[in-house]
C-alpha cells in the first residue's frame, strides 16, 4: 500500500461484563512530625528542623462492582496495538449488522486472535479499572491491595469489523505507516 490509500476492515472483539470484586488491603494516611538535622552553612554546622512525612496504615476491605461495556480488543496482528488504540474512540453505538455491500471496494481481514485469547486481554483492561476502583474506595493518600477475587458475570461479546484507511510512504530509507479511522477521520 506504499503511496496509495487502501480501505481495510479490521476485526475486533468487544466484551461486556458485570464484575463483583471482594478485596482486602490497607489505607495509608500521611502525617508529619518535626525532625532535627544538621546542615552546613558557610562552613559551620547548623541545627535545622523539617517536617518528616510518615504513613499510618490501617486495614481495609470491601467489595467493588464494575460494569464494563464494549471493551475493545483488536483481533488482527497486522495493525500494531499501539497504533490501533490511538485511532479511537470508535462509535460503537453506531454499529450496524454485517452486509456484503459494506465490503465493496475494501479488504477485510480474518480474525487472528481467538475469542478466549482476546478475552484474556480484555480481562487485563478490566482488572486495571477494578484496581483503580478499589484504590478509590479504600481512599487515603496511599493504598495497598492484598487480595482480590473477581467474579465476571453477564459476559457477552461481539465480533465486529472496523474501517481503517491505510497508507505508507518512504522517507530517507525508512517506511512510515499512516492509519486513519474510517468513521471519524482520526489519523
């Protein structure tokens, strides 16, 4: 595709799930105490005082509930994940059912990532959001999470094709790829 623009439908999986996560951890709250130290000033030792920060830890436990809708996972290895992520956000609410005529003039790639492989990637994304929810619920200045036990319920998935325009050009011996979101025009 060097030098010309080509339309390609790239396969993706999307996952929905309601999660329940009991957790145990600790809440860290900062407090300060005066601390003396010796500093050198103009060749002389001088006693100074500063505030030293400490953390008071207390146990915390509870449960967080997260609802995930359309966690998007690329099912193609032809577009590097970092590039694919930068093309978003995608208008997933505007998806329409598949019809052969949509592919007219475009290439469409096959799925290269299985449903289960992609769900493992989706779980990593969900887990990061769950960890963030736990830290927010624990509160304080710092948080430590000791254990979690996430249950995934109401899991659903869709396999979808998203339009991307691709091109490439060579500059000073190096090939540069251009990707354009076929729905929003994001480059």
